[in-house]
């Protein structure tokens, strides 16, 4: 049974990485396409005028600003993607929970936006680093958010918060509307069992409020020492 769960975990983790990278790469391509179009427009304008009149300079300035903004967006996305990819380098390392949440939410934001669901982040400052498996922690977050986005109506909000009290770090994911039942995964296998297995493997507490709670919450507890 344990071997079966290990194999299921590995398969699901790889699937989650594939989904994240596919959506994220699409978004990155959008930025690069706009940069390409803007550069082409600038070249066309340069070819149409021989004078540096004020109107042309204003248009060039707007185009240059657009290029700069998109380059910054693309660089930020590439940095998140690079960090995310390296989380799987080792099964045990020191990391800051907030850093991992910010990194993964930047990756998964497009998935939520496509369903018209907003991710609201409220993270407590000065949470100390912990030593655990960073890629599995991000896998848990991905599975929970996927579970919620597949169940909530368009226009809903998922709030992701973190805080520490008595050396215990709590990460709470809550929805803006109650759910009559625990969300069902679109996957054919036992998602909740896999989540519980991963949480136990990492010594993380995973608790849900009862169905119908307002708000519906999933709370992760991690020892900071």
C-alpha cells in the first residue's frame, strides 16, 4: 500500500509540475510576443519618418515603456520559474514558507484567473525558515488550490494566509463561500488520501473545516523548530 501511494504521489507531483509549467510558459510567450510586436512597430515608424518630430518621439516613448514593462514581467516570471524548478534539487532543505507561497502563487495565478477566481494573499512577516521538503510543500499547495478552483463559482476569492504562534506556523487557505460538500477532485484517484499521505510524510498537520462552514478552510500546521 505504501509503495502504491509513493508511486501515486510521484505521478501526481510530476503532473502538477507539468500543468504549472505549461500555463506559465504560455504566459511568458505572451509577454515575448508583445515585445516582438512592439519592436516591429518601432522599426516600421522609423522607416516611415525621417524627422524627429514631437509626435513621433511621444509614440516611441510609449513603445519603449511597453517594451521595458514586458521585459521586467518576463524576467520576474523567469526568476520564479527558475526557483520553482530548483526546489526539487533536494528532498530536504531550509526554506521560508512565505517565499515558497509567493513563488508558487505567481505560477498558479493564471490557472485561477482563467476560472475568474482571485487569489488574495495575506502573509505574516518575520516567519522563520524551516527545514523540510520544499517541493512537496508546493505540491500540497497546488493540490489544494486546484481542488478549490475546480469547485468554486466564478467571482470567488481564495485567501492564502500565514502566521506563527507558539513556534507553530499555520498556512490557511479559505474560500469566500461555504461548500456543501468537500470538493471532489476531477482526477479519478484518491486525491485526499494522497494529500494526507504527503502531509504525514512531512510531519505537517492538514485539517479541513466541516462542509458548509463559512468560510470553508484548509489549514496546514508546520513546526518551526
